[in-house]
C-alpha cells in the first residue's frame, strides 16, 4: 500500500514539495523508503496527488508531484463542540471523530467540567489533538483533516457567529426532542452544516443550556439511556453522518 503524507496547503500548487518532519521520519526510519519510491500526498483540504520521492537529506524528504486530484467533502459539514473530558478520553474522541468525518472540532471548558486548562497547557493540548487528527486522517486514508480549534470557554464560543445552519445540543432535559425526529426536519431543510454540542460528565449547567438556547441550539435526546461522554459524542456523530451523508 502506497504511503500517505500531508503537506502544507499553502504550497499545494508547487511541483516539488518538502514533507514535514514527522512524515519524513516515518518514511525514512519506519518504512525505509528510497529515492524513486511512490507516495500519495494530501493538503488535508480535499487535494490529493500521486508523487515520487526525489531527494532524502538531513532536511527531510522532498517529492515531485505527478498527478493532482480533488475529492469533494461530505454534503453536510459536521462540527463537534465537545466539553473536554478527563484523562485520555479527549484523545480518543478526536481520533474517532476524524475517522467518522467531522469538519471541525471545538474543545470547550464548561461550568461542570472536571478538566481546567491554563492557557499554556491548553495550547499544548490543542497542538497534540491536531496531531492526533492528522494521524487518524492518515490511517483512514482520507484527504480531509478536521481543524481542532483552540480550547475556549463554552460561553465565549456561543457568543461567536458560528458558521452553522443547525446547532444541536445533547440533553437529558424533558423538553429535548428525539434526535431521530429532529433529523427528519433537518434533511427536509437541505442544510449544509450542522454542529453537535456534547457536555461534560456532569452535563451542561442550567446557565449553559440557556446560553445554548439563545444561540439557537436545539436540545436533542438519544432516548432513555444515559451515555458516557465519549459514547454520546461518537454515537451522535455516527447518526448524523449516516442520516445526512451516507453514500449509496
């Protein structure tokens, strides 16, 4: 199977490109490639190209582009707005959300969230999560890498003009609509982008639910079961992808 690598979108039109350090090290140290070997490169934004290795130096690996192609994204773009859970659960959520095909991921701090990140730690964590998304994209051989946004308080996120046609919030409240019923209306409207908000272990606070409603969020229920954070995230994304973007 031909190795796959990602390159900076800014240089996508160049005929010769240098691969980043991680990809170069993986190709030379793990896969033991040589000059003349084929690779597939992607810009993480739908662009893909067959290429051949032309140079291996201490600087890294350079490739010559042979044939460019473009893969359109899913019809409805999915955004996950995720309260940061404890331990390594967020790493797992980022990885699986990328495999499912989300467009972007917004990690948020919440009133009841256990994890509280200072700015420096938050920046490092965001960089780590973006690397996890790149690795997941490489593993599942997609040409799209979701953008992992910097960690921010949920209230700050909800005050922004989010580029979403529909915003859903997972809820245990009695007024929540079933996800199935809600998506029937979404399909009829022909939306192009949809966001899913998933709260922390202790759920969103009443203040946060009120902020979400003011931002136009629709409370949705998965049914009678109370799911763990990571299960709720992946279940919701899978349902959205299947209902809105399944290719027959």
